[in-house]
């Protein structure tokens, strides 16, 4: 089963209000750019803040380019989060394809 979702599909789902976004980047990265609707849980805090994550709606995880978030999705799947998806290309791809005014780094 493919656990990837494109930024275009994420943007469409956000308009329909059907997903939860989780930004796993560090605070310093969040200061550069962010998606306002996202919950921010840095990668290292995921295990102790797992109770904040819903299991009943698509859970889209992202980071800068999609590598760290992929590891979070893999981890969540081992915990039974069948709803976890990795946003392909991360916030960098979001800035290129969805929000061209967003700062890139």
C-alpha cells in the first residue's frame, strides 16, 4: 500500500477539511516557513506526543523534503496508524507547487 500523498492531493483534501497535517521539522525550520493549519510536533517528540494524533482521519506527515516524515510514517504504521501518509517532497515541494510566496530553504 502506497503511503505517499502529493502536495496537490493534500491541498485539495485541506479544502474539504478531511485531513490532519503534522509538521515534524525543528522549531528553527518552522520559523522560516510553515503551513498554518498544521500541528507542529518535532520528530524527536513524536513518541511521547502520540496521543495527539488522530486515527480516524488521514494523517499527513511532512518535513523539509520528505525523508524524516517518511521515517515517522513508518514508525506510526508499526503502532497501528493505518491512516498515516507522507507528503511527497515535503514543505519544499509545497512551496514550489502550492504556495509560491512561501520562503524556501
